[in-house]
């Protein structure tokens, strides 16, 4: 059985203002995706800080080829399931494809997610999405941004590829990150971004960045639950994925091993990052 090298942080449930405090104190944030109450209980037991009901559920739970078919009803249902199992971690619900196409649609979907138990909603992209983010934040809905590889853009991007590789693309990503933070986001997921670009964005912003394939210098990390537990999702396994069940020995042990590795800075290493 895996024994965590640090005691899992106990105490107060996570709140939105605690995110910036963690960044100021240099405490790395640990996030996992989750889709049901049973795993949510395990996540709390393991001392994970943040839980995302991601639209990745379309691929890992529903067995689809992309996240595009996931609906507001799907996210609301899984958010309610996860909320029943959580008592400490901050619950973030993902805006599914086009649910944030306008501020009005965004507020309707986000209200359902908060009423289902979420404490924050995640929105992919910048540009016109900044207007949606501002609209939600002004109406008391905390927002997490998501830049870099945004899986809802898969048709335009032509696949799931690392973003921000050349100078112009890296500059655009940095400008988008500032715009998302200025619109009021309190957290920012960076997916599949070269390590130096993610490091620069993390230094630019007061809000914490959460990396997935974005190197070790983000303020926290997220993994899809199924990937962290070594489950074959039926899709190509990205470079940033690590199976923590091997060293953890049990579901909770794997989550603790992941949390310890993020907090002590050993995950992600170069093998699980893009140069
Ligand atoms: O949907 C999801 O699980 C996500 C994470 C990969 C960040 O967006």
C-alpha cells in the first residue's frame, strides 16, 4: 500500500480566494477529473485540491471520439453525482461545446452547474469567450479559463497537437492568457503547451495556472482520472500521461502518489512534458 510522504492537507474546504493565496505561498495545486460520487470520495480521501467534471467524459465515460457531443445535461448530471461525494475539494464544471457561445447561453449553463454543486465553471478559449467570462464573473460565477490545446477546437486545429510552438503562436497564447485573467478568470488550465511558454504565462499572471502537458513550472497540474489510473481509454496515450496506480497500489494510493509528485515537483518531468 502506498504511504504518502506528506500528510494530505486537511481542514477547510477549498474556496475560490484560496487559489490565489496558494499561488502567493508557492503551494502547487493538484487537480483530477472525476465523473461520479465513488471516485469523488476517493479523491477527497487522497487530499486532492480541485476536481474537474471535464467534457473529457465524452471520451472516457461515453466512449465517443471527441468531446463535441457532450451536452449541458451530461455535465449537470455528472456534476451533481460528483458533488454528492465531495466535502473538501473545489468542484469545477466544464462548459460543453457551444454552451458558452454567447453570454446568455453561458449564464444559463453555468447556473445549472452551480446549482448542481460546482464552485466554478471552465471555459475554453479567449477572443469572444472573454466577453462570456466577464459576463459570468460580473454575475458571481467564478470562472477557470482553458488555453493551449482546446479540445473543442479539434475540427479547426485538425487534431490534438501541441500549441504555441513558434514565436508568434507563443506570443498570442501569452496575450490570450492575460486577456482571460483580465476578464476575471481565477484559474487557468494550460493544455499541451511547451514548458517555456507555460512558465512565462505562469510568471505573467497573478492567478494560478494548471498544466496538463505544459511542464513543471505551472502552479498546479491536472490529469484525466482514467489516465492517472492507467486505464485504456481507447484513444492515443499522450506523452504527458502517467499511470500512478503502479506505484500507488490502490485507487486512493495512486491519487496520493500523483498529489505527492505534483507537490514535490517531480511530476511532470521532462519525459512527460513538451520542450
Ligand atoms: O475535459 C477535461 O477533462 C479537461 C482537462 C483535460 C483539462 O478539459
